[in-house]
C-alpha cells in the first residue's frame, strides 16, 4: 500500500539553484544530480547562462537566466543585501517559474539564500552545498547576515572536509550536527581514451607531458607555470587546457609573451568536454597534472577561501581519478596528503617545477594516485549515506507549498 501511494504521488521533484551554472563540470554536483536521477527524482536546475556546457539530459529541466537578470540579482544579493528585496526576488520566481518541490538544494551563497527564502514561502525543506566560503572579514556583516539567516533552517549542509567545515560553520553559524563531509570528486575510476588530446595537438610520442586543467586565471598561477617551461628538461612539454575550451581567448594578453614556446614546449588546448566525466581523452598520455593555487585577494572567493582550500580542488581529484599524479604547491590538504600517500610532489613555487619533473617518470605515482582516489575521494563511497540524508530531508515535505 505504501509503495502504491508513492507511485501515485509520482517522482520526487528537486530544485537546484546554482549561481555558477556548471552542473556538468562540477564533480560533486554532477554526481549528486546523477544520484537523484538514479533514484527516480526529477530535477529543475536554475542557473545563469555561462560558457559552461549544459547538455540536454533526461530528467533535468534547465531554467537559465540571462545577464540582465544576473546583474539585478547580484546587485540585490551582494550589494544591497536587503532582505525584503531578496524575499521579493525569490517570491516572483516562485510565482511565475517554480512549481511544487520535495526538496531544494541551494549551492553556495546565492543558492543558500534563495533556498532559505523559498523555504519560508513554501515550507519546502532545503539542503545547502558549499563549494565556496565567503568570509565576513572579506565582505561585510550585512553581506553575511543573509547567509546566516538562511542557514538557521538548513536540513543539512555539505562541505568537502574538516578544515572547510570548521570555517564554514563559524562563518555561517551552522549546526555542526547537520554537516555532511563530501570531497569534491567524481564517481568511480576514470577510463583513459585511445583518442588522445596530446596526439591531436601534435605532441611527439617521445615527449613527457604535463597539463594544467581548469581555470587559467591569476589565482591558478597559469602564467607562472608557463614562464617556468624554458627551464624544464628537453623531453617535457606543457598542455594548457581551460575547462570550457577557451584557452587561447583566456590567455590572449599573454600570447605575445609565450609565442616562441607555443607548438614547441607549450601546447594550447581549445577542446572542451560536455562533462567532467569525459576527461579520458584529455588526460590520456599525461604524466603529471599541475595544480597550483595563489590567494590574490581581489574578491570574496579568492582570498581566505583559497587559503582554506582543503579538499575542494576538482582539478586535483580529477587527475587522481584517472591515475595522473599531481605536482602541487604548499596549500590545501592535498599537499599534506600527497606527502603521506605518495601520489605526487609538493614544491613551493612554479619556478621549481622543472627540477621536480624527473620524479614523474615513475609509474608507481600513477598507481598511488588512482588508489588514493578510490579509497578516499570516490563519490561512490559516500552516496549511500548521502542519499539517506537526502531522502530523510524530502520525507519532511508533506506540508509543502501547493501551487
């Protein structure tokens, strides 16, 4: 009888609100969406349009909005920080866009705040997932007040590790008993592809290849990495791969500086994958992934949020998933873990890369990388407990809003 009633009620419906809008390129978020779909849920995904690929997927309804509304939202949520205006913004979207949901997932600051307001309006339970931490010392008490107000009603909250959990709990006044630790990582071991990016770029078979993936912004130290290349051994080259296929465009200001290296020691990849799960072609034939982070303090996400990086590095976990060892700088928990579990090497700065590359001729590092991923990071190790929490949260939504 209970199963018959559930069948008549139809699938559970989940709204995910994410201001980055890169559902398919965020390892944990992609896995959570897959988990919801596997369990028969339907997903509405609310996000701003961006360069991130958003492939059509059965069970996911995409609800994008354009740059004009994004500017209005940013002004209300991040500049004015006036709760009645925030409430009105969410109310209008509830009235004209959303339906009835069994659960709302708010991702990062704006997702948390909007989910909190929708909870007030509809009584729908909500979960908070944090990939970025905003600190009051880098924003303002008024800015944080909106987050803290929403945090009071969170069903449970998800963060990557103990270090980030401690910081987030303090900043948002969250209940530590409601936390769930989930490393930023994909599901299962990655499979290499025979169609290799390095071959498409014309890199000879006798060359060892290092790669940097993800953002090429200043905080990722891409320019410093490229500047170190002339000091590398002759049989080593670098691939720079911006995750949305905009490498040349993103490095436009630096192209004149690096022109003598391009096609010889530095290769620019303008390829893009629809999903973080499709990196086998990009990483096949790669000997080391370079993952450097530098707090630049030019915005609320690029200071203490990077100092307390923890296990919140998708580029590192993705390399490890495919058995590609990593060379990192001394920031975040991965640097410590690398020394303990021997899946890479740690240097103080990019100018020391060249002298460290010889270590990555050892295939054992790659074996250690995949082993570490499977034993410590693999989403499959967490998904049963996470689903139990999600299912429990949705079970409280019987009194939800009816439109």
